[in-house]
C-alpha cells in the first residue's frame, strides 16, 4: 500500500506563501479559494528567545480518511493505483457532508486554514490532490534537467518552494523524495511531527528542530 | 477569522423531515391506543387525514430544502445511485425517501379506508424513530468534529422532533375532532369532549419533553460553546422544559386537549428543536477551534 504525501521542513519554511501561489497557479484555483495555507504558529517567549514557526497545511492524506467514508456519492475516493485521497469533481454534489468529517476543515469549507475548500462557483468541494495529474507515477525525486519527466515529477508547490522546505513521495518507498527527506532529518536528530487528530493517522510529516522551535502543532 | 457557520438548509431539512415523519407516527400511535373511545368513526379519520396532509407537506418541504442545499435537483440522483455507500448522508436520505413514500401511502389509505391499520401504523412509528436517529447519526459519524460523538444527539434529535410532531398532531387532529364534536350535538357532552383528547398522547409528549431536555443537558455538559454558551443554555434545554410544562397543563385541563395549548407546545418545542440542532454547529472542537472567530 503506498502512502504518498508531502514532507515539510519547518526549519526551512519562511512563511513566504510561494507554495500557495504555485498551487493556485497550477490548479486554477479561484480568487479567495485555497487548497493549502501557510499558518503562522504565533510567537511565544520574550525577545530575543522567540519561539515561532509556520505550518503549511493542506490535505494530510489520512490513512483513515473520514472524508471518503462519509461521502454519499463516492466523489471522495482513493486513487486505486496509488492510494491518494482525491475528489472527483464530476461526482461531487456540493452536499458538504465531508466538511465536518475532516478534522482539518471548517464546516463550510470557507475559512482558512481549512484543507477542504468549497468552490461556490462550481458547487463542489476541492482540496490538495498532491497534483496527482502530474505525479501519479513519480518517485518524488525531481529531475531538474527535465521537469516534464513524469517518473520524477514533483508538485509545483514543492518545485517552487523558495526555501526548499517541501518534499514529496511515498513514505513506504525508502527511496522516495519524502522518505529520503525524513531519513536525513532523523539522522541529524531533528524531530519528525504529525498533526494528529481524532485517530485519522495523517500521512503528512513536518520536520522541526528543538533548536528552532518547540512543536506546538497548529498552535492555539 | 470569521465564525464557523451553521448549515441552515441541512438543519431545517433534518428537522422538517423528522417532524413530518413524527406526525405520521402519532397518527399510528393513535390507531394503536385508541382515542378515548371515539373509535374509528368518520370524525377521527378526517382528523387523521388532516394530520397526514400536514405531515406530507412538512416532508416535501424538507425535501425541497435538501434540493436547495445541493443547488440542483439532478444532484439528488447522485445520492440515490450511491445509496448503498454506507455514508451517514446516504442513510439519512434513504430513510427520508421511505418516509416520503410512506406519507403518500398513508394519505391514499386514509382516504380510501379511513384508517391506517396495524402494519402501516407500526411502519410509521418505526420510520419516525429511524428518521430522527439517522439525522442524529449523521452528526455522530463526523470524525472531524469530536464534540458530536455523543449519543445525546440522536436521542435529542429523535425526541425533539417527535415532541414537535406530537403537539402539531394534537393541534391539527385535536382541532378537527373538536370542531366535528361541536357540530354533532349528540357527541358534544363533556364526556365526548374529554374523549377528543388522547391523554396517552399528552403523557407521551411529557416523556418526550423530559428526554429532549435530558439530551440537551447531557450534550451541553460535554460540549463547549464559547461565546454562544448563553444562547445554548437558554434555548435548547429551557424550551424542552416549557414543553413539559405545557404537557402538564394539558393533562390538568378538565376539557382535555386545547388547541391553543397544543399550538403553544408546538411553537416552543419547535424553537427548542431548532436551537438544539443549530447550536451543534457552534461547538468548539479540538482542531476546528482554529476556525472559530
Ligand atoms: S485531511 Fe481531511 S481531506 Fe485530507 S484525507 Fe484527511 S480527512 Fe480527508
Ligand atoms: S461535498 Fe462532494 S466530496 Fe463532499 S461529501 Fe458531498 S459529494 Fe462528497
Ligand atoms: S501538491 Fe499540488 S495541490 Fe497539493 S498543495 Fe501542492 S501544488 Fe497544491
């Protein structure tokens, strides 16, 4: 079973929103709609010992994805070939049942940092697809000489991250871009975190060194 | 940040569908318990026909709200095609369809036969329980909203909708009976006037009012409503208490069911059921707290 996801290095993330822009551009996301967000986790402490970081938040590719289970039309589903949680917009009827089912979304899919977002114009719910249209067969190790190489493609949010904070790939494949980023972080003694919620077992991973900040999830 | 919003069309669909279904259940209950000796005469079947028309109107109105929520009637077909998905929304919709069909059948049977009969009456009661529970289960199944994982929700939804239904039943059917009795001098004795009231119905309403209040208190004790706490604690449990008081007044009333009191009970229980359902959307959860203002 593949476990494709994003791995985000918070030691590197500067909160620049490049990934948000790249995502919107690649997926034609309308004004006011978001499939990912960069959430600042507010500073604590006193100057100069300030403790803060940014969490880029998008669909966490949960292993127990409740959004799939509650969808009455089958529009929320897993790609049978690579297990990625997706939404078939042709089948989505905009019933919003999936919104309160996802622990990382608000009940209307309209408030940042909701990972599922309600597209009012098309009357459908949308979310990060891991850019499956580009990356479905990729190992997540980018071929920088040929970015159209499908077997080494990465999502635009990864390619365009100005700080090189994002990696992509299958966590069950030790050679994937995501697994290699995690292995390197662990070898350097940096902490690997998840935003746990309600037993959904998110696949997305966040790397954060104790020296940079103390992990507080999404903050208060 | 803006506040998490209440999905009003969903709230109203669930309330009207469960209330319409509940009225049919009271027609069914009335056939089982009898109506104070009135028996199945023309007067009673007319009253039941009126109640069934109101029930069907509520169920249809609820369905229209459901369609409005989806934005397009053809979207409903996508749910019916996938009704075996096991989604709580599919269960809710499947039971809604059964209630709709059942309401139409009840109308036709009452027009032809003047009574529902045991099987149809039992079916009406079961469907009303299923409709209330499925609307509650819809919320309980939402993993992403942990405050909703409470058995108080299906209990409160079912009892609350039945409470509204019972008062509406008494207002509509009771009123029909009283009017008929006034016309019929032979039946206008005090005895018959009392007979137009099924005290058993009112006792059922008193129990439902207690169950609704208990569910609201239980849910309120385990959930945090933030700045909406006052709204919740005034509306949801308090209105269940008012409904209970109305039921007691009706039981004490010498002349039996008063249409006025039935309307008062229906109004308060409706406000309570609505407040309970709407306030669920205002609860604080763990991660969804991020989305609160
Ligand atoms: S984060 Fe939400 S949308 Fe993504 S898989 Fe989990 S439940 Fe589904
Ligand atoms: S809004 Fe779309 S994806 Fe969500 S539950 Fe309804 S049909 Fe499924
Ligand atoms: S993987 Fe694609 S859809 Fe997901 S956040 Fe990145 S650019 Fe957006």
